[in-house]
């Protein structure tokens, strides 16, 4: 198959940042995706309804109006979040989820929740309203190896939450392990999971073999090959609980290429092309549309997109960088390499 036409996708997990970076990153997502669940981990975080609405306005100002792009806003769950604020969020048509970051788990998560099992009053409100809880599924425990944090989170946090709040709608964001895929497959329709293109395409060798490659460093970190294979099997299975979420996370070059580099891979510049490559590698291009364009809207109870995207098997070079402001650069994943597909909005 050298060409296919699919419904326009949505990105159910993306970082657009703010300021100069927002102006660079957001148009890439808007060019390919009709909608996107926008992460709230700015500095300071987007923790209240009014902050989310103001951020939405900044996003819309940063994207071309003719794209029709719709940012789907989220709130950052903190230990100071109130039940009333969550109720207001559920009633607002522009807010579609609440994000749980275990404190210290990833970029700008220091304001997150220290003990996810100590916020039952907030989880009960989400279960009541139906507003989904999006989780960064890693424990923050110095005794747990970084490659095991996701599996331990399922055991210690997610399983007890499911038992206590069986009607709570949960999305496991950017799953990276066979453990997570198996867990989601064992749940009912209240639980879904996003999978990134880079976790479908790469294992941890891409980050570590031949020298440390900081632009492949993300959190949760790339795992062993058997985990990558399990993610590919889940994404291409047709199971409606798995859907597209790029976790595209732009950082400036100096923030990535430093003694303590930031976690995050910038993939929004070619999100659909990268997913097409992953599905093509296992001969499952016929299931790409469901993963990118159907499963997510169904989980979030939103209509399917009517616009179409054409994917053509055509080599195209990846730029070495994108300019950010006057003096910074943004390095995309696979900078200087070649993409195998090209996406064209019809």
C-alpha cells in the first residue's frame, strides 16, 4: 500500500508550551489534527478553569485560523484542587479532562500529587461528573528502577484506584510497557490508553547505543524491545481502548543538550507520518485510521472528524532544527534523517 486516505486524526496527548515555543509548536499540531488534548504542565501549571480558558485563547491565537483546530483543555490536579473547581471544569464545554502527575515524575510535575491514594474526594467527584482522569503512570520512589516505574504504578496506584472507583474514566497516558498494555486489555471501557509514535518505533537502544542521544530521552523512558513489540501489537490490534497520543514535547536545544537534559521528544512536525511508518512496518496500515481517528473520539464521546488526510509513501527529509524566537532552536526527533511518508490535508 503506497497511498491511503483516512479521517483527520486527533492528538489525545500533546504539549504545546507557551510563549515563543507555543508559536512554533502549535501550528504543527493544528496542521494535521482537528483536535488535541493539551497538557497543563506550564510554569505555573494550568490548575483552574479560568487559567485553562486563558491558555486556550493563547493557543487559538498561535494557530492559523483556517485550520479550524480545537484545543481540548485540561486541568493540572494538585493537592490544593477543590471539588468545586472540578465541578466547574466538568460543566465547561472547553475542558475535557484532568491530569494527574505524581509529584516529581516528569517535566514541570513538582506541583503534582505526592500520594495519588490520598485524593479520594477528588476522584469521587470525577467519577460523579464523568470527567476523565489522565494519568502519568509512574511511581516516584528512589527504590524503584526507572525502567520499572510504570509497572509499579499499576500495582501500587492504578489497581487500587480502579477498585475504589470502578466508574471513574481513566486514560493511561503514553504507555511504554507490556505490563501497561496487558492491564488496559483486562479493563472495561472506562479505561483507555494513548501510545506515542516514538514508543512504537524505538526501544532504549535508540537512546543509548553509540552515545547518549538526548532527543530520544523522554519520560516514561524508552523500554526493552519486548515492550515495544507489545505496544505495536496493542496499537495495531483494533482494540478501541488504544488511541493516538503523541506526547510531543518541545524543548529548546540547549535544554535538551545539557548536563541535565529535559525529557521529551518533539514529533508533532510529522506525527501522522511516524505513526504510518510504525503501522506499515508490521503490515497493518489498514488499522491506522481506527487508532488515529476513531478510538479516541469514541472514548471522549466526541464526533468523528469529517475532513480527510492523504498519506503517500514518499521520502522527505527531516529539518535539522526549527527556529524558536531570535536565538533558540527546536530539534525534532530524527533531525537530518528521512521520513518514509507524507501527510497531506485534503
